[in-house]
C-alpha cells in the first residue's frame, strides 16, 4: 500500500503520518524531515537544499526524487506499506513517483487531500515546535509536551523551525497553491483522491484517516 499526503503547510500531515506509523507497520517518507536531516548532517545534498528551504521555496525536483528513491530502495525489503508525507509536491515529482512504483510493479493506493482554511492553519504553524533531535512536532496549545517545551522522548528543549516565520509561511503557502495544488486534479482524475476535513482535532482527523486506510487495506 502506498499512501500520499497532500496539503498546505501546517495542516497536520506530519502529525497524522506519525500516528499511522505508531499504529501500523508502515514506512514514513517525509521529504521535509529527510531534507532537514541532510542539512543537520552537512551533506552535499543538505548544503544544496538549505537556501531553498530557508526561503520557503521548493527544493529542486531532482534532489528530492533522489532522496525518495534512495529511501524506498533501502527499505523495500521490509515489505511494509508506505506513507509519503509532503511528497510529491509537483506534477514532475508525481510522475517520477509513478515511475518508481511501476518499476516495482506497484502503484499509489490513495492520495489524501488535507483541507482546512487559512487562518487556523497559520495558528498551527506559528505555535508549532519541533524536537531538534527526533523531529517530533508539538504545539504550544494543541499538542503540548508533557513537560514545559521539552521533547517527551528526548528530554531536550524544543525549537521553532526557522521557516515557520511569518514571511516564509506566506511564501510556502503560495508555493503550495501554485505548484502542489494541481496534484489534486492529477489524482482526482485517476479516482485516487480522498479529501479529509483537517480542521478538527487531532484524534477526529485520525479516525477519518484510519477509516480510509482500513477500507483500502488488502
Ligand atoms: P510543511 O510543514 O510545509 O509541510 P515540510 O517539512 O514538508 O513542511 O517541508 C519543509 C521544506 O522542505 C519545504 O518548504 C521545501 O523547501 C522542502 N521540501 C519538503 N518536501 C519537498 C518536496 N517534495 N519537494 C521540494 N521541496 C520540498
Ligand atoms: P504539516 O506536516 O502539514 O506541516 P504538522 O503535522 O507539523 O503539519 O502540524 C502543524 C502544527 O499543528 C503542529 O504544531 C501540530 O502539533 C499541530 N496540529 C496538527 N494537527 C492538528 C489538529 N488536528 N488540531 C490542532 N493542531 C494540530
Ligand atoms: Zn525528540
């Protein structure tokens, strides 16, 4: 099973992907997390990606596709299902993902469209905090850590992502509208699109998502 998560920044994709991985034996491929790890490791790819991410632009397709290819190839033996969180983000990436899956005699099972209005989404982003070690995300109001602003798992102080700054948030939202939103039609035409109301609380969104997943489970 190959599940794709599509949605604007802050809508809750990462949160839901993490909950799925806790419940089911699935591999999560979050290109945002992988890119941030590359930057932290000071790899060549990370160095190339850094400026794009800081400006809220998309990292060039070729870099992201390499990263995904590598991750899929290194985990394929597990036979697990996959969740792609924040990938594909362009039509080009979607086509490359189709090619990659086709070469493994597989295809996308469902594309989940996370939808909600802008204002609350901005509140989610501005209150988001991240563990710099395990990348788990929290929220100062909606998903508080057990102890004041430290990671439940790592017990170290949470940080705010530098691209969760107001002007970069605006840029990322506009990139979503221009380059990523066309993917909804791409998947709708193939009858693969499921829209989820992402404005509700974390557990309600998860129960909807879980229901979709149960339905498509082989
Ligand atoms: P968001 O909270 O917007 O979903 P992510 O953590 O998914 O943030 O992505 C952070 C940044 O990483 C993006 O603004 C972009 O620069 C880069 N990025 C992540 N995934 C991709 C992708 N599939 N293609 C291009 N750039 C990506
Ligand atoms: P994305 O990966 O789509 O950018 P995240 O999963 O990082 O989004 O969520 C953005 C912020 O909103 C995080 O701080 C997260 O804790 C919080 N959040 C996620 N889902 C919900 C929800 N359903 N209700 C309230 N806050 C949420
Ligand atoms: Zn942590």
